[in-house]
């Protein structure tokens, strides 16, 4: 008889659950920025027991007796709203925060049908973007639905007023490139931007200009152009989860808009962030189709060229092209216990010449990793073994780490006769090594939950992770310095607070927000770093099949699978969290926190310096400050300066971080070893020392600093002003053997490579020449090069020199010269460089040397110039190399060519010589004949005079 009251109570509870409905709200564009006094709020109640809406006097509702009503408020702040129902169970009260923000206009953007064109010689795809300004309350339905190609009459009016006041849009791409819009007569701005044929994502912001005392909200815009897919073939079969399984969502690691939704009724795939989706089926090929007529999938991973499915302990491959499910020779066919795909894109991690893994597979006693593409002709194996454990050790779960180059696995060691213990061990792909964490040892054995487990690391400078089973979540933050269990208020664990339901999903965004979804659709919320979660209001029916999806705009969407299809709706997470924590003890210890570290990766070369700032404002006495977390902190020198200011019980701390690379390589014993030791990747994280569940935090808090050679960094020789630079004016030229550094039997004929050597700089042979070097990253100018450099003719000619001597440039000892550096028999390219450069401006006792030799080192500010042959006009192809060891991690070198003119060479040089010799001999003969005649006449006169006197 004791079971009867329980059964009756259960029936009553089920009846109440069937009667009580769910109510929701939103605005016309489902944008959380538009919950303002200027915009209406749409209220909706789903249920049969609705009576009327209860709302404050400061708000108006068009029809309070309608389950679908429109509310507009006249005063800002929290507005208490709830539906009154006829059932005994009251509906939840929400506190909707309506702001008095002046930002109520928004940017509208569209890419017309003829959105771009590509030239066959170009590797970029260009798209034309139209932009105008709309008022959401007065916009055309096509503008609300994002289908308008031209502005409506009202939007054109608003846009022209803004344009007349000086407004214009600026497009910021993910690459940080900016493009300005140009106003068109039809009432919109237009810009041409580079993009992708399938997807584009950019940010639009305007100028601080108002119209009717209202400003324009900046925003992110995304566009998709998925390739059309072929309809499913007749022989293709479905893919499903096991009956009764909750929905499983998988998304592309770097393409969040590419997703796969698995259920026990089929699989849906999207290439446009679930704006549209279609059923995914596979051609079984040579595989036998199971008796139930479909394949039962346990897990899946989306790669760039296909999908991997885990089915009954084996991995199967479905190529994007042929759509056939196959047993691939590079995938294991048995014993696979788990599959994990990278959840955060690692393409922005500034590692060079290394492909980081995107997939983790564990089977039996082996842990394997694989890249983002299965098909690669140059690769022998897709999966690589990174860990092998003894038979007593079992893999429980695995995940990629807080640093993109790391991964970790949770294992259990079951030694006969001993209590099984779990251990967390991590691996670094750049420095292959395993390190065991102390995380699991911090808990008592009775406090460690039972598996199966799932694990996810947070993006952080310090290793931070969440580990959960079906009932609770464990956390470890800042390299195991903070650990514990995340619990709700007045409950032992999450499952107990959710009426016994199990954890279905843990969703994270870049603003530290964490949502925990239970299988009965109850949601819990907290900021990452907090140990207590808050239960949110009910948004969807408990029996609905729903999963959370975070799109590329950092917006939470609810994907609900119904018999009619997939329903997608935005979830106003910030509004819901404010309402749920209204009047509670949850608060934020600071008023605002912002910083300037807003780029995912920075490059730091030798001698570079960067200044970052952070500002935190908090109520007096809270003691809040900014923490700078880092790993590999020895790579850079970081100086921190703080300025404190207190006004009217509000304190402000402005902190400046001076980040620099200050290593002296000039006298290194081993230049190569020191360069390798002082280069790498440093991760920095800017966080407040205290946070709360109600805090607003910036999306960017992590940056990676590549201490080393920046990608595509190189030098170029600038053309001197006014100096002609000729192209394709010669095919080859000849170097006389007499002017070659190495003796040869014949003259050297050089084929001039215009693509490699560039244009010919033309200069008079008497003019000295001073190369001016510029530093570039790709095609972007960085700065002028002020470091020492050397030049040499790449084909070995030596009929050039330098106009300054070592004494004239104030050397304190004999400087290095080419003749000295080439004594070891090395080539010109290897003989002299930053690794063996020694300055002559440091005194070495007893070593003065000969300072009257030419000084063969140049720099931008010196008066040392190249002088050319005074005998023959010639063509020189010079190599130039940066010599200063403290200038750059890069091997900076370039090529430039100089052609001298001004020396006239006779066409018949030998004939001229012969004529000159003949003329000289003829002149000598005439002179000799004249001399003989003079002597004969003189003797005659003497004889005549002598005879006269006798």
C-alpha cells in the first residue's frame, strides 16, 4: 500500500507537467542588443492554460489576454513579466532588462547575386558588399528576413541622413584588413572585399554620428554560398544513433558553419550554420547493410575532405566526393573505444612548418592522433601513435589541451590487488614528451565520480580543464592550482538539481560563458572560473529533442528536432542569466574590464617591443587587479606598471605591460643554439584576479606571441630616387676572366634571370652606390633596415670596391673582410653571416691590425659606398645579407642588380692600337731624320765658318 501514494503523486506531477506550458520572448531581429526602450519585445506562451500577461506599469502590452503579445516599455531597468495561468502551478517570473541605450539603428549588409568574379590569373575571390542603415522597428520585411538587395524607402531616407552627417561604414575582415564603403546614388554604400567562394565573415562599424539622437550598432555579418549537393541515391542508407540516444552535434574545427547533427532517426548535415540542412546518407559500397536497414553510429568527426564514423569499435570513412562508406586502409577496423575532434581552430596558432593534429583516437592500449585531412599522397599513415600503455592501463577519455599544440588523456591503472587510480597525462606535439598532472590526486577516492567521462580543456595560458560524467563536473584551473567540483546552490551535484536528469552537453564561448544542458533541457550557467552554477529559466519543453549550437558569431542557437523537421532559434543567454540572477547574491566584483590585447597572435622579432594596456574599474575596497598569465615566460621580457586612481568610491587601475625581446646575440658562444633556445611561442592571458557570474568580460583574453621569424618576412633593396630601373633590356652578359675572384680559363657568360634578379639599376660608373634596404612582411612595408649588412657579387666578380677605410669609419680594431672570412674554403654564401660577425667597434687589447684596408660592411647611416670599375662599364648582380646578429631571427637576404655606363669602348680597339704604334714609329722616324739633317747642317756651318777664318 505504500506504493500507491507514490504512484498517485507521480500521476499528479505528470499532469502538472503536461498542463504547465513554456513562455519565451524575443525582439524582431532576435538580437540581444535591441532590448531597448526603442524596440518592442515579443512575448509568446506555449500552453493551453494561459490567462493573461502580468507586467509592470512602466510597460504597455497590446493585448494582455493573447498568448502572443507585444510589449514596449517607457522606463529602463528590470521589468518583471510572467504569464498568469489557470493551473495550480505558477509560471516562472522573468526580469527582462530593458536598456535606455542610444544605439538602436543597425547595419544591414548584403552580397548581390553577382557577388564576385575571379580572374584566371588571380588566387583571390572578390565580393561586392552593399551596406545601409535600418531601423528594426520600421524596416521592410525583406530587410528583417535578410533577403533585401536594395534599401527600402524608409531605410534609404535614414541612410542618406546619416551620409549627409558624415557617416560611412568600415569593414574589418578576420585578417584585420579594413575596407571603406563608397556611397552610391541608390542610397547605400558599396565595397569590394576579398573572400571565399563558400563563406565570408566580417565586422562593420561606423563613425560616432547620430540621427534623431540615436546611433548605429556595429555588428558581425556572415554569408554562405554552399555548393549544391546531389540528391540521395536509391541505394544510400541512413546513419543513426542507438535508439533513445540524445542528439549528438559535431562541427567543423575551423568551419563552425559546417555541422553534423546525429539522432536516432537519422543524420542532418549543414554547410551554412543550419540555415538549411539536409539528410546525410551513405552508399554502403561493399559493406553489408545491417538488418535494421541503417548503420548505428557511436561517434563522428568532420574532417576537411570527409567524415569519420565510429561504428561498433571500427572507424569508417565517407569521402565528400563519392559518399561511399568504406573501411579505409589507414583507419583501425576494431578495438576503437573513443574518438575526439578538436573543438577550437588551431590555424591561428603561429607555429610554422608543423601541422597540428585535429583528431584523437584511442583503442586498446594505444593513443593515436591524426591531421585535418585523411587524403594526402605524400603521407604514409593518417594516424600516428603518441602513447602506448601496458595492459593494466585503460584509456577513459582524451582531449586537446589549453595550448593548441597539447593534448591530454585520462587513464585508469588497474593493478591486481590494488585500488584502481585515475591519472591525467598531457603531451606536447612540438616538444614530444608526456607529463603527468596532479589533478586527480587532489581528490579522495570516494569523491572521484564514475565514468564514462568527457573532458574539455579551456583556452588558457595555464592548463585548465573541465571533466564530467553524467552527474557532475570537476574542474582544474591554472595548472592544477585551483580544483574542485562545480555544483548548483543547495544541491550535491547537477543531476540532483535537474530532477535526476543526466548531463547532455557542456557549451562554452569566448566570453567565459558556460552552459550545461541536461537531457531534460534544464540549463545551468556560470562563468568559467566559478565553482557554482545558476539554474536558468525553462525555455523549452522537457521532452523536446534539443541541442545547443554556438555559431561563428558567438551566438547560442537551440536546434530542436521535431517530426516536422529541424527548428532553429536563437537563445538570449545574457538576458536569461541577468533574469535568473536578479536579486541573488551573485554579483561582479568590478564595474568594467577592458584591454588592448585583441589579436589572437603577434609576431616578436629580435629587439621588438610592444605595449599593451588593461583597465579595471571597481567599487572601492574590492581589491581587484589585473593578472597576466603566461607560459614560456622566459622568451620575452615583460615589465608591468600600474597607475591607481580613486574618485567617488570608485577605483580605477590602469596597467601597462611593456613586452620586449632583449637578448644579446653578438658575443654568443653558439649563435645557433642561443637562437633556438630563445625562440618559440609564448601565450599570454589577461584576466581579473576576481570574477563573478554576472561579470561582462571581453571575448579576447588569449594571445599567442611567436618569438621568432615572422611569416613571409624579407628585405628588399629600394630603388634610389630618380635612378632608372630597366626591365628585360638584356638576355645575358659576359664577365671577363680577369675580374673574377676565382681564376678561370674562359670568360663567364651569365644568363640574366629577370624574375629572380629584378630590374637593372642604371648608374654612371663614377657615381658611388649605397644600397638602401627595407623590411617587409609579405607585401606590407614594416620599416627601413638600419642594421649592418654585406654585399657580394653572386657570380664572383671583384672589380668593385668600397670608398671608406676602417680608419675612416672609426674602427677600434681591424674589421672582418671577405679575404679573411674566405680563408676556410667556404662559399661566399656560407662564409660570413650573423653567426660569426664580430664588430670592429669593440677594443681587444693587443689586436689593432691594419686599419687602412677598405671597410666592407655597410649600413643605412654610414658613408661607406660601393665604387665600380673605372675601366669598363659592367653589370653586377649583388647578394645582400643582414649581418647584425641582434636584428632578426630571419635569414634576411636579397638580390639586386646594377649596370654602370659612361665608359666608351672603341668598336675597333686593336686597330686603334696598331694605328697608334705605326703613328709613333713614323713620328720617331721623322724625328730621327730631322735630327740627322740638323746635325749635317750644323756640321756644315761649323766647317764653313772655320774655313772662313783660316
